[in-house]
């Protein structure tokens, strides 16, 4: 397999040279995550990753969230832009490649994408935006009892696992029983084998910060229940606010609802509610939740829209959306208080309708009053 990959890549690069586009073509070679131990379908029995230590210097294999199970090699070749032998330690996940390819192609990434462009890291130009690096997984097995792994990790039950990155610190927990289960914390750039648990150390993100980060990054999936599904997404605190939303308008023609964060708006103003104008725009502010509990939301528009609460996708009314219908959020657990809200939308020239409804615990679905929107 390695020889096949090597030969195929050599053929591809030679073709680019023959076409005289080699210097200006970006080639990315990356991998699926983790080394295998599962039985093969070729009747050879189990693969043994410790035979050649194919997990490298890390602990864990596929089905683990330790670095050996999730860290993937990526080799990038772009002769006119990237110096041979250079490296980047910027953290990313696969969803960042869509945003990157869109950026290089001169089109905006879709607003439904969690990714951020890695062009600044690739070109060493500009500031690399921080993306979402989050994983959750459930497995009935255990981390293998390999002598190369840390003793406390060998034979450890996996169960429900979760990891998230805050800055350069990775929070990870396995065999999760509830939302209060403790995170181990590692600085994987300095400690790739994850030998030194930094939880509770000065200057390191706290348990509370990691617990908040995971809840604000994910949505409940009724088909994949998790032990932290009933935990309330925490509100933000310590923010002085005033009523309204900021509406930013953007020039251009778009085939999908775009990410707009790094674009320069043509205009910006304070509005009392969701007063849309023709074209691409973004509403930014906070939604005030009156009480703890289960909420449902619905959006109706004659165009297209994507709604995010914190970092999580709340409503997708883009590619599969039928104009004028209700796009539903599903169940979401919210703590009383302020929650960052971001709505990206495309409104047609002849219709700018945009409305958001909500179902407060114990009440019926109804239009959301403008009194619930705030800005900092």
C-alpha cells in the first residue's frame, strides 16, 4: 500500500510538471486517524500495531482520543508558496480544509462549516484564526495493554470519550459518566506522549472552562445519546449590554450562505431586531434566555440563513431549505442568561422576510420578541 501511494503521488507530481503548473499547485497528503488493531478482511487475523510501533511516539490507536488515535500526519507541497522542510504546529481538524480550499479558490466557505482557513499557516502570511478542535466518541473496548504506553493508560476502559482544545491545551476525558467527569489536560506540543497531566496547574484552563467549551461546541444528537446531553449550555457572564443587534451588510453574489467573519462589510448599523435587507448580511449579538431548561427554535425566511449559538450550529436553512418554510433547531439545553448569537443570511431582492421563533420551557412556540436581543 505504501508503494502504491508513493507511485501514485509521483505520477501526479510528474503530470503537474508536464503541464507546467507544478509550482502553483497545492498538493495535500494526509491520512485517516489512528493505527489499526482490528481484524482484517483478508483472513490474516488481527493487525498488531506494536509490532512496528506504528503509533509512533504517542499513546493510543484508532478508537482512542489520545494523540496516537487522533493525530494525523499531513504533508503539503506548494513549491511557489511553501519552503521545503518547513513545519507548522497550528492545530486543525479536517473541516478546516474546506475553508482553506475555498479561501484559495476565492470563494467564501459555507456558514454551515465549522472550519477556518489555514492559508495563513500554509503561507506564513497573516494571523492564523483559531478553529474548533473537538471530538467525541464511544467505544466499548479498552486502550491496548502495550508496554510502550503510559502504565496508567494500558487496558483503560474507553467508554464515552471527549476532547477539546483551548489554546494549546488539550482537555481529554474517557469513560465519562456525567458532565462533571474530570478532564486530564496536556500541552501536546511540548508533551506529545501526554505524560504530564496539567489539570489544576496555574495558567492552565480550568475544569470549568473545558466543561463550558465542550457544551458550547456541540449539539444533541437523538440518535447518539451522550451522558452530558442534559447539561445546560452555560451563559456568558460579566458582559455589559444594551438592546439590539449589529447588522453587517456585505457586497457580492453568493451561491450559498457564506462565512463572513473576515470580510469587510459595506455597512454596519444597530437594529432592534431581525430587519433584513437584500443581499448578504450578518446579525451579531446576544440572545437573553429567561430561565434554565429545554428550548426549541424555528427560523423562517424567503432567502437562506444559518444560525449559530456559541460555536454550535443551531439552524441550517441553506442548501436543503425551502424558502418560506420553518427550519427547526431541535432540542437545546440552555442556562438562563446571555448566549452569543450569529445569523448569516442571504435575502433576495424582492423579499427580505426573516423571523425567529422560540419555545420557552412550558410554553408554545411563538415569535421571539426583539427585547431578547442585546449587543455588548
